[in-house]
């Protein structure tokens, strides 16, 4: 470990575990319990001013000032007219940019965190995919979105979804580590059921997630009623085929004894027919799941949102399904903050 004042050779403290902070303070000539104190100040008390960490000695605090806490810099914010959705543009230390979203609904405040700059999955209907893949975010860059948004809105964040820019399971370890930091009872202490990790359907990573037994909720984007539909809009279906994906999802629910959330983006003329609804009903009936229907958020490309009448008809076909179904009308479309609309310029 190299500790150099204001050096990019040492990562910011937000995003580090208790063990990492203990190693950090020992390298500074302190006893390891100071690392646990730092963890408490940063994660439980959410203080990002070393001068306010009052149980640390003055000499230690003076040393800490030379080391950064945050990984991100807030560049701009965009608020929807309803004020229920807010989008934030952050800049990484290397100049790359990501977007995060806050959504308010009743007593729930959900933050949507990005996990990559751009995305390699290349879903044909998604704006983020148009950026291509640029880089993975570090644990600190993922969790610093939460920290900075919490400080901005003041009202406690109740839910976190890893559904922003990028495919979380292509940055698997950093996403899992970030989720555990959010959940750590000695720190932020956000309930595991309030943390959702989403994937476009990477079978090997779903199997790994199942094997490791993580407590967080899992969401999988299906977006089609068969292999043909799925491959039309999601290139990853070539290697992650529809039948194999369904088997991995079902195995997850049986092994974990948890419900999986199935995301289904409704695309006009692609996957929105009544027979598609019937096929989905049959396919998911043996899986412990809930189904989120997401009317497509248009990005000016070749795909369109189905008419409301078509959406309601689709929903009616699922009326007696053995799993709950909801229509998730994405918030923030007017500021391009809806599902699939996040995109930034590449510096």
C-alpha cells in the first residue's frame, strides 16, 4: 500500500471496508481501532468532514485531510416538473461521467445507481448501450453515488436499485461489495430486501450469485416471450439462451427461497401481443416471481411504446396468473431519467 498525500495512487476512503480502513490507519502509524472509528463516522454517521470526527486526535485528522473521501464530483442535476424524479450527472476522477436517479413514490425514496460507464450488453432499445462499454466503476464510485445523493436530499433513502448505467453482473465483485457496504449493520444498515441488483440475464453470473447466497433481491430483464424475441433486441441471448436463462432463474428461486423480479419492457409490435402475454403467463407460472411490465421509454430510435390500450389488454391476459404483475410506469421520462434512457457524453 502506498500512501501519498493527495495521490491518485490511493483510493478514496468511501468504498473501503472496515478491514481496508484498518490497514489504512495502521499504514499511517495509528492503531487498527482507528479504522473502525473511521468506518463508523463515514458509514453510520455519514460524516464527510474529517474535522467533525471528534473522537480522532487532532494530529490524525490533520493527516487525514491529505486523503480524499469522495470518488465523484457532482456536475449537474435535472429535476422533473413533478419533482418526483431527479437525475444527477457525476464526474469520475479521470473525467468520465455517469448518471444517477432519485425516484420518490409515497413514502419510498429509491436511488438508481450506475455500475459502469456505458454498457457492453448492447440492448438494441437502450440509450446507454449506444455509448458502448467504457469502464467498470469501483466500489467507491458506486457507493459514493448513494452518499452524495443522500446528502443532497436529506430525507432518508429507503431503497437502492443497481439499475443505472451498465450491467451490474459484468462488474460483479464491485457491485456485490458495494451492496454489502450498504447493508452492513455497523454502517449504513440498509435492509437486504431494500437492495435490488438487476441483470440483463447473464446465466453464469446468476448461477454464481445463487451459489454464493447473497441476501439482496435479484431482478432479471426478460423482455421477450421466446428466444426469437429476446435475441431480436438483446444480443446476449445468443449465449444466454431463453430456456437456459429460465432454468437459472428457477434454480435461483428454489435454492435461495426468494422471489425473483422479472422485468419485461413492452415494445410496440415486438413483444406486446396477447399471445405474448399468454406465453409469459405459462412460462412464469412455475417460478416464484413477480412481473414488472415496463412500457418502453422512447429514445428516438426505431422502437416505440405500445398504445395504452395495448398495454392494458396485455395486463388483462395476466389477470389470473399465479404471480403478481404490475405496470411500472417509469418516472422521469421528461428529463430522460427513465429506464433505458441514461446516457452521457464520453470525455
